[in-house]
């Protein structure tokens, strides 16, 4: 609290306090802090890349999706954000969009076996067993 009390208009101090709340699993305070840091000018790409996950943990998938979409606009080649989008879509039962996000990520990180598992799982939910089998085989091959 002292760093914020001394320099409450310094976005880096606000960001680091929000990070402390995150590590202490004080997610509501972390969200408030990251939002304040964003409002004070802290780099949006970093805030959106973190904040989506906090919303996801709170099962607020609509806000998680909004932040992940904003983050991807700023970092379109970030495979982790594309995987995040897939995870959010999957939780929202938007499986077609989940597969599309996962497949975009797979083009960026083709050796990620876990990612191919998620692709296979999501294709199975869509009752599309041929692409599910192909993805499952890749998941096994990639480990």
C-alpha cells in the first residue's frame, strides 16, 4: 500500500501492486489495479494479456473474451493469446470458434502437443471425428 499511497498516479506502481494482488489470489483487487494502471497509461497489451486470465478464473467469460480480443489486436502473432481465445470460446460452448482459434495457434506453434489435444477434444464435441482423429494423432506424435 505504501508505494501506491506515495505515487498513486504512477501506472507502474499501480501495476506492481495489482500484480501483488494477483499472486495473493486477490483477483478482484488485481482486476481493479490492472484497470487503473491501464487508465493511467500502462501498456494496454500487457494489461489485456493478464486481465483476460483473471476474468477467466472468475468465470466471467464475456469480459475474458473482450480482453483477449483486445490483446490479440495488439499482438496478432501471440500463440498463447490465441490458445486463450480457444479456451474462452470452449467455456462459452462456442466450439467452432474455439477450433478456429486453436488452429491459428497451431500454425504458430506446430510442436505443441497439448494444443493438438485441445483441437482433438473440441472436434469431438462437434462430432467431427476425422479431424478429431488427425488432431489426436498429432497430439500423440508431438507428445
